[in-house]
C-alpha cells in the first residue's frame, strides 16, 4: 500500500520520512494532488535498471520484427556495436 503525506507534513518532519523509506515509497501531495514520490535510492536504482532492460527487450523485438518483414535488411555486427557506443 502506497503511503501518502502532504508537503507541509513532509517539510515539518523530513528526517522521519527519509528514515522510513525502507518501508516503501511515499506519495507527496500538494493541494490534494500528487506532486512527487519519495523512494529509497536502492529501489530507484532497481527500477531504473528494470526500465532499461525492458527498453532493450522492446528494441530487440522491434529489430526482430523488422528482420522478419525484410530479411535482406541486415546490419553487420560492427555497425551495431558502433551504434551502441562499444
């Protein structure tokens, strides 16, 4: 369950909220509207890593679909690595 707080409470007791991030994210509301989410840095890093992996999977599936549509449209490995910056 996502915990919530408002900007005033966060401002008044920031250290308490920061020390409790291991219990899960905190949705910060301003005028009853979501404005930010506080997350533990380890969770943030894990989420970024997962998003990057999913983007890679989508790119790979797109490339495979393009190859299936036109098998003659092939890029050599050196060009692929150059595009990826290796």
